[in-house]
C-alpha cells in the first residue's frame, strides 16, 4: 500500500487486510508493554491544516506505539498562516526526511494532490479532506462493527448482509462518504437518513438507499445505527428550522433507542452534540460503541501506518498469524 487517500478506490482485499492487521495490533495493546519496535527509525508527520484533537492524537499514539518519530505540524501560527503553499510545505517535509505524512485539509482533494504531485516521496494518509473523505474513520467504524458482530473470530470476515443506517448531516460529512463506499465494498446494506436539505445532490451515484424519516429507518431494524454530528461550522445557510426541531425529527432520543432491535448497536464518529443528534441515554447505553471506536481507532491507524511504511515487506516477513517475524516482542 503506497497511500491511503479514500475508501472509494479501496479494494475488498486491501480493506480486509487492514482490518486483519488491526486485529493483530489490537492484541498487542492488551499487553503490559504496548510499544512495538516495528517502525523504529521512521518519521511520521501529522500535517493538520484543520483542527482535530481526537484524530491527531489517535495518529500520534498509533505512530509512537510503533516506535516511529512523530512531528506534529499545525497550520495555525506556522508559515502556512503566513501564506506558504502546500507545495512549499511538502518540499520542506521532504527535506526533513518524512517517511509518511498524515494530512487533514479543508480542501477536498488536497491529500491526492500531495500524493501525486511529485513534491514528496513519503506515503500519504488522508485524515480528512474538506467534505470528501475520512478513510481511517470508516475503517475503524467497520472494525468496530466486525468486532461486535463476530467477536474474536473476525479475521478474514467482511460485513456481508449487515444493515447499517447513517443518520444526519450527510451533506457535510466526509465520514458518511467514506463509510458508504467501504461498507458497500464489504457487503453491507447502507441506508442514509437526513433532512432533504442535508442530502448531497450526487447521492444517486452512491451505493445506498435514501430515507428522510428516522422512525421508518428504525422500523427496518438496522444492525448498526450511526449518528452523524451536525457540522454547524460548515453551514452558511438555514438547513433546518431550529436545533430543537432537528432533534425532534432526526435525533436519537430514548424512545427511538428503545424502538431499536435488541441487537442493534449505536455509533457516533465524535465529537458528539449531546441533546441534538444523540441523547445522553443513547450515547452512554450498553449498545453504544463510541468509546470502542476511539480505542479501535489507534489499532486501525497502527495497521495503516505499518502497511504504508513496511507493506512491501509484509508478505515476506509476516508469520501466519499476521505479525512480523522479525519482531520478537510483537510476536509474543
């Protein structure tokens, strides 16, 4: 794997490989000593042009647990805020010897531009670009669904036949886009629920069913119900009458939580607007996977960085259980 830029072009085999390696990484995180020497000597740069404490910390934790050197680069207060271009920034990172660049950018397509420009030889991971995609979030969501569905015996499995409903601000959500493509690739049946004003114009091309009524979607007994954050910071118009009205019609309140099937799980990519798209009762219930998603995010990002920076050696140097043969600590 050279780069991870989206899920739309990610093959089923590559997606399952990432999820399986993430299983191995998750196993190592149960040990007393969780740090692995796998990426010692490699340099990972977190290049964030948009704020995101959760995602940046998750990538930083993943890289450090693989013993990589980490450089955190924030656009605020840097030369970028003084007008430096993406090209100049990339060439600076190239001169510093970056092996991987994790980039979050407000412009859709910025990670692909960086990966294909020739400005840098490092592997590029998209940590969210505009309203385009957020592939590692979708991977950790799929990892969480697979763990809840199959438990410890999930390696090699996909999500064939699983019914997943994604609710909320689909228009501005790169998480929704990445999830739709990845879940469809893994065999899941995806339904999107949103106010008509928050459904993208090009949604007819997506492998998903569109509904506008949350209660109707819940009656279909989804296996997983994912609530999206209302991204008020990206809204420059009135997409719904009031927050109270949105919560009444499209929020997961205690009554809707009770109406869900007994085996349904509740997901949220975070951060949550409690009382708007999700109630405290739903967020804190036993069905909620919110904290599991955060934990699994580190394992999935460890897997992505491992495959990105040592992927060419993965088949030759990997034992049958998926761990590097030359990493004694990892193999224990």
